[in-house]
C-alpha cells in the first residue's frame, strides 16, 4: 500500500486498479465486478509540484499537453516532442531554443507528473462573499450567527467584495454604498422574482447601445470590504429579528427561495463569471413563495418523511426541487457557488435545496444551532489560509480529461456540473455525470475530490497495447487574488492480459482496496439518488461477483476458499458500508441523509474510508495507543476507546475506567499513570476535532450510559459467546456476513 500513498502524495490521485486489463472484453468482465476509476483531488497541496510562469505546450492534434511521458528530440537544431497520447510530432516554439538533454524544461522532468502553470488572466476581480441571513432565528442563535459573520468579515482579504441580504417574510437587500444609515430594497417574499425584476428594482447593470442591459460590477450593494467593513459591522450589530409575530402552532414566514433568487440575480448583473460565494444561513424551512418546502401550520402539515417521499405524496418536494435546480443552473452558468449553513433541531429543506451546493461545489453544514461549537469552528475553518497565505479557495474551476485511444471516459461523480463537451474519448457507457469529458465546479478547496470512471476500448484482436494507458487531468481555476492557475496531472498505467488466472493474480497486485471502496460508495449513492435501485441488493450482488472472480477456491469446497491479501479487507468495507448511515436510512431524516452523502461525494479517499469503516483506537495501561477491531470484542472494562466516524468523535470509557474516574483516582497522588491514561485520548480527540472540516460532534461517554449507544451502533455485533460484550441488534455480524458470502460464491455457477 505504501506505493499507493506515495502516488497520491505526488499526483493527488488514487486508482482502484493500477494495472489495467488489456482488452475491452476483459475490461467488461472487470467492470461487472468493480469499477475502473480514480479519486482525484485537483488543488490539493503537494510539495513536489513545480510552479512555472508560462503556458503549457499543447499537442497540435489532440487536447493533451506536454508531460514527462512524452518523447523529445532536443539535441538537434529542430527540437521536437511526440505526444504520448496520439503520437503526434510537435515542434518546440522559439522560447525553448536553449533546451537540451541536460537542460530540460520543468514540465519534462520525471518528477513533474503534476505541475502548476500560472497563466495570464483576463479577469482580476477579487472574490465576492454575499451573506444571506435568516432573521427569524431564536434570539441566542441570531446573536451567535451575527458574531460569527462579523468575525468572518475580519478574516477576508481587504480587497474582497461583500454584500448582505436578510430574509424573513420579506427579503431585504442592503445598500452598503449608502453609509449614513442602513438602507434596503425590499422584495415581497410571496412573489417570484426574475432577473429583470431584480435588475430594475436594484438599478444594476448598464444599458448598452442596443438597449440591452449588460452586467456592471459598479453597484451600491456589493462593495470592497476595506471600504465598508465598519459600516457593514454596524449594520450587522443593529440587525433585528423579523417583527412579524409567529403563533406557537405555526412556523415562521421564511422566503428562502426568493432570497436565494435575488442573491443570484444580483450577482448575475454585477459579477458574472467571477469568483463569488452566496452564503445562506437559515434556521428553518422555506414556508412561503417559490421554493416552499412545508406549510405554515405545524399541526396540519409535518415535514416530509421518507414514507411520504417513497409514496410520492410529499406536497411541496417536487416543485421545490425543480425551483432550486433552476437556480443551480443559473449559478453554474455564471461560476457562482452557493453555501448552505443550516442550523436547527428540525429539518430545514436541505433535501430540496441540495442541488445548489452539489452542482456549484459549495459547502453544506448542519447542526442543532448557530451557538454550537460545531458551527462556530466549522464556519471559521472555511476561511483558513493555505501555504501561500491566501484563502484556501479556488473559483470557476474547469476540469478536463484526456485519455489515450485505448481508453474512454465514462463519467464522474462529485460536486460539479457537466459542460456537455463530448469528444471522441467519451464512452457510450454512462457512469455518474457522463457524456462529457469536461466538468465545471464553481468552488474548490484542498479537500474537493472527484471520482472519475473509465473503460478500456482496445479491441480483443489487437492484443495487449504496446504503449501504457495514459490519463491526463487538466484543471484551470482562479485563486482569491485573481491569479489563474492551470494544473496538469499525467499518469501512466501498464496493461495485463486477465483472461487467465496468472493475469488475474498480476492485476490484483495493483488493486487499491480503499480507492475501490470509495468509488463503489459514490456509485451506489449516486444510484440511490438518480435511479430506482435497491442499493443494498446491488451492493450484495457486486460483492458476490467481485469475490467470485478474484477469490481462490475449488467449487463446492468451502475449506479451499481464501481471499488474496490484496483484497482481504475489501469485504469488510462493504459490510460496514451497507449498514452505515451512507447507505442505510434507518433512524435518519431525509435532510440528514443528504448531509452525510454530501461529504461522501466531496471528500478524499482517506476521509471516505473513515465514513465507511470508522477508526477505533485503544488506550490502556502499559501499552501504546493502537488501532483495534471495530467489534464488540474490543469493548473491555479496563480500556478507553476513541471512535472516529468522520461526523462524530466518541471517547468511550470502559466500566472499570469509568468507576475509577468517578472515584477521582486521577486527582490523587500516586495515580499519575491513570491521569496520563485519561489525558492522552482527550488530546488525540482534540487533534482530530481541530483538523477536521466540518467540525465533528464530540461525545465523551462511559459504558452503560445513553451516549454509549452511538458507539454500539457502529461496532460489529459479534455473537455473545465470542465476545465479552454483546449488542442486541438484528444486524448480522461480520463473521456471519462472511460465511454467507462464501456460501453464495461457492454455490453460484
């Protein structure tokens, strides 16, 4: 596995299979059991990545760029390079006259498989932050939210542009250019708004000679933070809650849909195709106007449930989703991202609004209140700076793939939108967002990761290709300072004939269990959202087919069954995936499911694996902290456990440890070793909390308490006779799961 981590550190990519099947026939057999794909993190920082201040050389035939795998002829007067994708010969331009075999440009060095080019930019607008604030919150939540926004404004670069919109029963757009007192333009929360209505009401844009209104960044609503910072903070501190009274049996009048529409139309006429983030803060569902997700009366209408969704009887869901999808299309077309910070004990309509964040690459966060440490720290972390001292953000990103003629692109899964550019290397087999080789993400950070899927199209009669399988990732984006960066990552993979067992054994040496589990998890969630598929059944069939193809056994002989080391952990990943919150909706609301799956579709391979199979570390006397099995057998009375599920961090004290702690032994002399034992896992938990975005929910619990149920629901419920601790559940244990898997594999023909 070490070489896989090294490849990820250098090129920010992990493939499920690092050796490819040599023909389309063998590839179909492979894809029927597991995907051929990769997890790619476009702007992840890598210290080995060189940065140059010129444009890359592009092949004159295909869309690929020069890279270390290209053959070059630089020791003759006519210096040329041959494209490793299409074999086209290309001449070096004049600026490369001084190169030779010992003086090669940076892009041809063997370590430059990933390289950043700084390109001339035709736009130089700084980032825009448009805050859209719910003013129907509870007083404590409202005060905490205002304080967090004021703190965030202080973290913004001084050249950033900011704007403010508030919403309740009405939508207020603040005219920040009028500094004598707060001045707003008001929109009725019950009436739909169009771009023309917003343009006319706010008097934005410039009339061209032909009478058409053209965008113009000069306006009174979105201004440089260095100019209006004090005035904006004064407005925020003087904000008051919506004066319209809310009866106890009713929900507040919230025009969320109109507020989002006004925000996006405002940006449409002021900062089109510029890096902008619409940051929505809401504490309840939209209850009036377009985008309504539930009625006002709590007694007459409850928030939709999975039961209603399955029966297609949710009153507002379809219409609301369609409305927000139209707004998402508008945001994507202008390169604007939408973030949703939704904090409430109840559902707020994330299910209906999810396209706003998923298609634009925006951030999604939810917790119980704006005063929770989860929100405060998560919101603060979203404004951290990178190694260059800039905000950890990228805007208006375009991701394009080039592959050699023996491969085809099936599609991608992640928070991005299709650019509908279909080239010859696009496959007819569609996986995720397919039928294109170019995608757009309005916002990226160093964790934004995309899954891409491929297939081999080399005909069987051609045999094994002589040249390696080539894939090139091309990502262009703008930094917060307006600088345009073009990152090129080029990878090569060898081929193997998998028509025989030796070939299968060879291809297994390049199998990445973690990357494959992440790709399958994304695929199964995409199927759950876009197709009417029984995803538990689909996962089971996938695992049976995968095991049948790659396990070693004699048909009908259970004692001969064994899993090669390279796939030994993969069935465990599938076991935990099918019973975890990413796949199972038991005990979750529709909004919670969307939230969990949002991060599955966003995060890196390592973080996705933590979501699939949480990590469990043990702390005890006389032994160093160490990982232990995620099973009830690890729950011992003299042990402290630290569970990381990605969304929660749980510190669990066994019965003996708990009783000693309650007795106060750690505060007495002579028990320093016990005090140290309690201290170390607390420090480790704090490290996880500080590094993670979003900030996880932290639980500190003892065996036998109600909070311990969160750990018990995750561990493998091993049979009581094999464990010192039993969990009452209908779920099968891993042992029983593996027994049934073996049975199905041996019985199937």
